C-alpha cells in the first residue's frame, strides 16, 4: 500500500505516524468505562475502537463509546477559564487566566466560610464521577457538611435499600444462577455486555423473568415470562409474589429461621397483596403473578435478581419498592449464595471489584464535627443517617428559603439543571446565589449561569485510576495533551486546596499522592499500574465465599438480613415504615384532570441523559424530543406520527413530537429526558420526593396530552 492509502485506511505504522494508545470511555459512569484504542496522529484522535485486551469490553463499544471522537472535539468545549460579564444565563463571558480564576474561587469560598460558616458553601459533583473521593475530601477539609452529587437522584436509593437490609451493598451473581429476575432491566439500551451474557445464559438453559413497565427488547428476546406493571407499582407486585410463595410454602424455612429477621411481620403484611386486588393495583393479572412464583419454586435455586436502581427509585415509593423486591432473595434463601445476591464492599467510586482500598478513610479522615446538618439532612433523616452527605434534591429549596441556614456559594463540577425536578426552580435558585463556579468540558446551559467557568479534561486527556469487577485495577495515561487550556478535575480540586491553605497536606500533594494512599493495601503501585497500559488482576482479589457474611453476622442491628429494619424502627420520629410497605405512586394527582400517566428516564442506546444531545452523529438518531405513546391512544386522540403534542402537568407544559410505539402500554406517555427544547423535568414537581431517599418521582406522574389545535386527554 502507498502512504496515501495507509493514511486513508488509518493504519498505525511508522509510514503514517499513527499510534494506538489505550484509555477508557467515561461517557457512562461509573460502572462501565470500556477500554478504548485511540488512534492518534500528530496529537489528534482520528479514530476510536474497543480494546480487545481490556477485560471488561473485550474490544466492543456501544454507539456512545464509538462517538468519543466527536464528543471530545465538540465545538462547545470550554477553551479557557471564563469570568461572567453579562446576566446569569446569558453566556456572556471574558477569558481569564487560571491564576485569576482559582484565586477568585478560593478567595470567595473562604470569605463565605468566615462570614457565614463553612456550611454556607456547597460542593457539587455531576458527571463524571472519577474525581469524587478528592472532592468529598476537599469538602470535609474545608469544613462543610455540604458535599452532594447527582447520585441524589441516581443509584443511591437502591444502595440505601440494601443498607437497611444488610448494612452493605450487594450485587447479582447472574452468571451462576438458574433463574434470573431482570427488574426494570433492558441491557440492549444500557449495557451490551450484560445483554451478551444474558443471551449466552439463555442458550445454556437459564430461565428469565423480565419485569418492566414497557415491552422492551429484553422482554422480546430473553423473557420466558414477562410481567408489565404500571409505573411505580413494582413493590406491590413483589409483595404479591412473596405472598404466593409463602402461601404455597415455596420458601426456605430453615434459612429464614437462621438468617432472616422480621419474617412473620413481613409475611402478615404480604397477605394484603393477593388474587383479589393485584391486577387493580399493578395491571398484572394474578395468573402471571402465580406463574412467577411457580418459576421461582421450580428454577430459583439459585435465583439472581437485578434491580435497576434508577427506574425503581424514581417514584414517591421508590426505595420501599426496591426493598420489597430484595426481600424475595431472602425468603427464598438466595442471599449470600452462589448464583444469588452477594454482599460486597465498594473498591472505588461505587465499583465493587473484590479487593479493598482506603477510599472511605481517605474521604472521611479530615471530617470534623459539623456545626449544621447537610442540605436535606433534616427533611430526609434516613438519607442523612446512611449517606452522610447532602441530599442535592433539596438544594433549590434551601437556597430559596434560606432554612435552616443560607447557602451562599456553590462550587460545582459538571452541574446539570436538567437532572433536577422542576429544573427552572434550580435555575432561579442559582440565580439568587452570591457565587457560583462550575467546571465542565462544555459550555452547558448550566455553566452559563456561573460567575467563573473552568475548562475540564476528557478521559482522553488525563490519567485516571479505575477498578473493575473481578479484581482488576487500571491507571491510564493521557493519549493526547489537554485540549486548549483544560485541566483534569483532580488538578482543580488539589489546587483549590492549596490556594485556600487547607490543613490537608495529602490533598495538596495532588492526585497521584492521594491514589498511592488509597491503593496502599494493593500490591501494585500507581506507576506499576500505569506502566502495564491495560488493567491488571490484583493479587488481593477475594472471590465470594458462600454464606460467609451471614455466618459471621451482618452489620445490621440484629446481625441478620432485616425484612424489618431495626434502624428505621428505632427512629419512630422519622415517620417511616420498618417493613417494605407499599403506597400508591400517583395518589396525590387528580386523574380526572390529568388522565395519562407520564414517565421519563427510559434509556436510548445512543444517549445518556443530556450529555450526547449535542454530538452530531448521535443526535441524528433521534433529532427531536419524542412523546412515545401507544398507537391506540394516538388513534383515539387523532394524533399522527411526528405531529406536535403538548404535555401538561400541574407544574408546567412542554411540546414534543408524537411517536406511536407498541413498546408503550395504553395510557402511558414516555419522553426521553434532557432535551433543552422539551425538558420533561420541567413538568415534575420538585416537592414530589421519596420521603425515604429524597429521590424525585420523575417516572410516575400524571399529565394530559393535547394535540396542537385539537382535543386532549
């Protein structure tokens, strides 16, 4: 081949000057982070593909990962630190130096700490999450209780449910089960690795029960039994399945007697969910409920359950629904068993990799007694007890109401207004702040409200530690220099610690020094991990030992799997139920005025929240915000595909394009989130928050649908 042909084919060789360098994709965060081969010429990424030597993705990439080149070279990358010159939200800025930007931020935060107390400053993390241990330590060293993240509406509700039951996280050992319950799980849109595993399991004889509000690709391709509950009714369905299992004595009595607490009270409560009422409550016929119980009895030894935390948590009753589902693993004797649900500890940034680090000690050892509760701490006491950080969903209210104390400044990394219910309320709150700074890759609509904007790096432009399941550790190298004047988030955090002269020598030393400390229980040094260039298996990896946790005794008050949470029971002042009780998700909205059920958050294979709406390749796959509806509803309302329709709730209204879909049941409207021209979170009441977790009810609301110029429903 000629040199020109080699260049056209992007062949790495001395003739072309193209090199393959290894990094990871951090568009999805934090569980995936697939390995990337970056083809680099003259400091520019010209091609990306999956790294076949990476233990997680083995050379594969999803549509999102394949778009990384367009993602990192987006036209709206922030090129230099910026200082606001116009009104908040106008996007009017002037470039400034890093020194001016960092000195301004450090000085302002110290001023508010001196005048109003450290609690008046809020440190926030959106996407991505790789730097969070350092940001949390920065908040603790600064002295504020107000460290909060987007996990206030993602993942943590499920984590709290496990913590109330077993005092630790847990994971599904799906590859070793004979029956798999995929609850709100559609990996064809979210995790191609899991989809590939499920297809292999099905070929090997594993049985599948798939439960989802929508008829998904997983239901079509994988399910032996498909159950389709109404949004937010998963808890009632799980309790009905449990009732049938108990009534037929299809449970593990000896296991329950030895390892489970609160069974009799739980069983008595389950009797309220039966053949006479379950279809009315959930939309699922009793015959299917009974068949699910039969399959658990026939094939569920072992049984693994994957409870997708965001779909289940985004309801007024979300955390309790999650607890009811988890209880099925306890009463069938599948918790702490091979092929069931396995207790784990997090290795790094909510990733359970089978080895220990000092992440938690690193994050918390500089914490001092706080003079005030964190934001949301009084409103959501269970969250405050378990998570010991701010519940960010309460931030807009506290800024506007100034109770129990004022928030004067927010230092954010990747804040996105559109992840908050009633997004305009947060915009108003930020507009009333004395000071707002934001670090991000792109000049987002949220960044346009900042007084100081800082340009951050992508994963291609920085070094980063990442742990993977199965005992793997990885430390990347930059594959290209930082674009423009951007810097890694961790450099920004450590430099702020230095400029504020915080009493934290370790944080002031920088990211590598912090990681050497965090990874000190691991045999490899940071440099050895980086020299390897691909993930290494850590010698300290410990595979699960069946029943080891239960026989040792869990860290719950009773030492057992708690169907009745003694932590909750010991705090009657919280007004929360110790059992996984069920409440109707929509009992506070008038169905006569708002007859359709509205849900958001369902995944698309080419999108992740609003992060990729401005990536041209991916935006072409769904250029318009679409209100997906059952064809029968469209026909009844005289709505044709592509026509504009107005969705209205008590909170607001937006316009989207109608998209008839047989995946959507009659009576339901689904709209993907994050579009600036049709932000569904503008329709969600900011006060409709789960009292257990504080999560917003973005997946179960009511609305009316109006054809522009026509009838409505």
